[in-house]
C-alpha cells in the first residue's frame, strides 16, 4: 500500500525550525516530495536567518506558524499544535532526510491499534548511513535511574544496521526527531512539559503515556536519516546542562521506584562531573553543577504523578551505567 492510498488518514507534518535555513534548503524539498500530498506546516521558533521567507517563496503551500522567540521543542510545539487540527501529527526535525515510504507503515500501524499514542521509525545516521542514529536509533528505553538508551545505541556505542531491528515492537520512548503523534493522546496527556524546553521532553511525554495506559511503538519497516546536533552540537555544555537538569526533573515527577533513585542519581551525576573534570571538560562539569542547582529550584514547578499500580512496561530495572561501563555490555542484545 503506497502513501496516497492512506490519504484518507488525517495527518499534518510539522517541521520544527530555528535558524535552520541551510537545513531547510537541503531537506525540506525531500519532505515535500515524499509527503504523499499531506499538509506540511513549518513551526518556526523566531528565526532571524530568513528561514520563513525562504519557505514562503519556494513552498507557498506550506503554512508557517511563526513564534516571536525561540520556545524550544516543548513550548514551540505546544503553541503550534493548538492551531492545527488533525488526527495525527508527524513532528519532524529540520535535519532529517526522509525516504519514499517513510510514512506508510507507521500510519498503518497507528490505524491498526488505537491505543498507540506515539510511534517512531528506524532512525539511521546521515553521516554514517550504515549505522543507527544517536537520537532514537531503533526505539528508546530507560533504566530506573533515568538514563535513556536505545536499541542500536547505548551511550556512545552505536551499532551497525544489519537488519537486526527491522521489526515492529513496543518501546518505552519514541524519538522526538521523527515522532508520529495521535493528537487525542497528546492533548489527553497535556502535551509537552514546557519546563523541559528541549531534551527528555519526548521521554517525559511517553512516560505519562504509559501511566495513562497508552502504548508507544517502534516501526522498523519505516526509515529516515538524521544529521543530528544541528541546533545544539553534541559537545555543547548547554546540551549537557539540559540533559542532566531534565533527567532530574523527570525522575522527580514520577516517584514510582525512584525514592532511592533520586539520591543515587545525584551520586552518579557527581561521578559524571568528576570524570569530565578529569578529562579537562570544565564547561561540561560546570553545566552538571548548574543543572543540579536548577533542579532544586525548578522542582517545585513540576506536577508529580502517583506511583504506578503495576510496573511500567519496558522500564529497565537494572543500571545501564553499570552494564555499560563495568560489565562491558555495549550492545542492546547484551542487556535484553
């Protein structure tokens, strides 16, 4: 079944952008060519590089929702999606290269099971197309200390794609780089938590989905390629700050099995800061310390959720840090 056959499905593709003119020139035409005629919306976070003018000139059918400032992923999408009516949203980074059949199987999967809230495709690296991408790979998981990992990627160990994850399966979290969203679920869950700005926002959303009885899935027969770190480089101290702060906020929000984990998290974060200090990455070490301060300041703004009645599916009860760094388990198959 090709994409046009699925046109009866109400879908809007939403491309998030912040000063990404060069990326839009390279990847947006491919999105348009492979969208099957679905509506596309540019969600622009106050760009000053001519991004909106470029889209309006070259793609007049694309609607542009322009924010007055950079609201990040969380608030940027929340504000935009309130202005878009659709059964499904496809949330897409501006640095993704999509393939001709990227939408079909994800849409058919979501249509086949109305309890699925979110779905992601296989995400491969644009830099190394035979390998999985850091941001999502073949579906996300998380351990009880709040450390995320993926099928195909654990910390900085990235697997080669040999077809080992060409399946369709439930996961704990789906990547925000390419996220198919059931709008009914999105609004029932209250959308993204705007405290997060960016990073861990999709994990937080998926956590709430599981608590509410929704499912999150990976569709390995759909594939996209991700450049990665286009808005915020991997080596940016700001990325380190957001990752550590938001992980702490997320663990605070969901106390199930985490009363001990919060203390453990602080110890592990301290070890991470010392390791970075020893490596001479002083800015990153300082970013972790700032993240801890911000957590204690911002935690009062968090909505805390009741302890889960039953264990959450796909929440790894071990420590991925211990597995990876001490037990030398570098592959997802070594753990599951």
